[in-house]
């Protein structure tokens, strides 16, 4: 977990390789569907372009399908999910049905100015419609309103590992490994 620009996608991709687990990124799955012009992609694009969350029922159904696939049977990293309290409840049900559970909930903390700077830098090359300055600022607000309230829930469950996301990609990677005991 972490606000847009915290390094979730960057870190989740390499962490998935280190633990040999599936990398399940809701953002990546939505973007692939937008590219392939599927019905899911058409729905998701409207929300993503505006910096809003895709509705819970759409996101939850997609994650349920993804976690049922073979490569997620042993281990997986959820990147960008859950993002709402409703998604937390649904994930609890999905994992209970699979006989699985979360080992850790990792949150990357990064200064607000650094988040904006990283996303504006990405905007130079990403071509992502949600990487414009207004939408970037709106996405930060949505994170504070919708996703920050999940942190106390996972802290209460004893799962939350807060990791300093400032510094280089390698420095953050080393802190993640230390926090997870890898
Ligand atoms: P995401 O794809 O999750 O996008 P994001 O929040 O911007 O994170 P991302 O992983 O891309 O960025 P990162 O911090 O790694 O979501 C996109 C949209 O999809 C959402 O706004 C929403 O509409 C929808 N969505 C996704 N999940 C959803 C859900 N569960 N429910 C509803 N809707 C959902 O990296 C940012 C930049 O920083 C990169 O350019 C990277 O290279 C750079 N960077 C990373 N680490 C760095 C470091 N240490 N130093 C310098 N730069 C760094």
C-alpha cells in the first residue's frame, strides 16, 4: 500500500520475483484491459482518467478471478488492492474461500512533494491520462479519503509494516526485505 507515486508498482514487481510469487497489480490489469478495449477496460478507463477509483464490485470481481489462477496458488503480492474498506471485507472473504491469508501489509511512506515530483516525472514518458498535475493532486486526495483509513484496520490486526519509501529504489528494496525478514 501507499499513495500514488510511493513506489508500489516499482517495488511489488521485484519483490514478487524475490519471493517467486504472482504480482497482482489492479492498476496494471485495468490498463491492460483499456489497451485491449475490453468491456472492463471501457468501464475502468472513465474512472482512471479522472483519478477516481474504479467501482468496488468491478475491482473485487477482477481480483477474485485473478487470485483463482494457478500462479497465485503458492504466494502473491497484491499491488494497489485493497484500496477501500469494502475491498478489505471482500478480500477477507476471497482469501477465506481460498484457504489463504495475508502475511504482511506493507505501506510505503513518502513525502507529499516527492510523490508529486515522481508522478510528474513519470508523466513525461508514461502517456498515462491520470499523470496530469490536476489528476495527480486529485488522486492524492482520494487516497487520503478512501485508502488511508485502511491502515488502522491492518495495524489492529498486527499485519502493518511501515517502510520509509524515500531514497533510491535499491534503498527502499533493502528496507522492505528487512521489514519482511527476507
Ligand atoms: P496504480 O496503477 O496502482 O497507480 P499508482 O497509485 O500511481 O501507483 P504506481 O504503482 O503506478 O506508481 P509507483 O508508486 O510505483 O493505480 C492507477 C489507477 O487504477 C487508480 O488511480 C484507480 O483509478 C485504478 N485502481 C487501481 N487499483 C484500484 C482498486 N483497488 N480499486 C479501485 N481502483 C483502482 O511509481 C510512481 C513513479 O515513481 C514511477 O515513475 C516510478 O518509476 C517512480 N519511482 C518509484 N520508486 C522511486 C524511487 N525510490 N525514487 C524515484 N522514483 C521512484
